[in-house]
C-alpha cells in the first residue's frame, strides 16, 4: 500500500513534525488498495489537478509513528458525475444517525470490505479522544485480514465537515484513498481515513456501541459483528455528549417510523 501526501503549501496538507522517526517500510496489499489524500474542494468544469507526493506505506511495529515522503504524481479520485464522492466508513460512521449528524448528504451506497487490513483502536500521541473518552478506530495493514464497512455517497460540500469530525486539521487522521471490494465482487475506490502517530488503546463502551449498532443496522457479516462485539473497552462511565446526540437521533427516527 502507498500513502501519497499533498505538496508543501497545499491548503489540504497539514503540518507534520520533523522529529518523527520513520517506520520500517512495508509491502502493498494484493488487492491494490491505495491511500491517497483527496481535496475537499469541488471540481470546476469537471477538472481537478493535484500534484502529490508519493511514499511507500510505513508498516508500524509499535503502531505509533507514520512518516510521509516521496515524489509527486497525479491522482484521480472516485466520483459520481463529479457531484458526489464515495466514503468508506469502518468506525462510528457505520451508523447512519452518526454520520448524518454532521454530514446530512450521506446516502448508503453499498457494503464493502478492505482486504489485508485489520481494525484497531488508538489514541493520537497517546491522548484519548476528547469526544469519545477513549481510543478510536483506525486501520492497520495486516495480510490475510479484512475490515468490513459501509460506502456512503456524499456531496463534496460535506467534506470539510467530515474532515473536522476526523481531526484532519489537528493531524489526528489523514484522508486516504482505498480500494474496497463489494459483496458482488466489484472493486471501488473510496475516500477513507487513517490515524497517524498513535498508541494502541481501548475504546469507550459508548464508542464501541455505536460501531456495533452501525454494523447491525447495515447487515455486516455476522462473524464480523461477533468480532466487534468481543472488543474490550475502557469501562468509561461518564458523559459523552456526542453519544447523547446519536441516541436522540435514533429515538427521533423511531418515532418517525411509527
């Protein structure tokens, strides 16, 4: 797998510390999955040119550091009529009510799996999420494993909101492009996110519950749902405002259905 960074000075590129050590280079996945940053801007006249930096995916022994380097090349991103993009969600955004809190244009497109990756939970620089009070989901290159998720179709106008939700400006996650496989065996390039500079940890019970609800809501494979159910948590029992918002949205939807 390769990670491509935006060139210096590009508005979509976040600053990275020069003190970060470089990890050991790892191999790409056989499914051709590629991690590439994608601009949040629209595409005037259907044309968007990006100059990108290229580097091999850095497999992290301790999963703490990831560094981006390389040479520039062009990139095409997945779009639908230049009016929407596909986004592969594998964490809390599996749940419809969660993603639509901040990104109302999201529409379910398909279930999909990312091959040769596994789901993990981490805290950026060892600091737990202030929203979820624990570690949050990311993906790690792991040959033979798979991560199931939902591909949402979204308007580019929601990308700034999605980036804010993922903490892109703070350098917590970077937007990447992955190649996922649908249940029908088709491949699809989608936007997703990957955490950088993190330490593995446990999610809060509330965060885990949202992921499990999303998996059940969308009918992810039963065996994968069982894996999600078995995830250990940090037993946090305090307030989680975003979880309250999600529960309120779920309750409102239930009332609407009646």
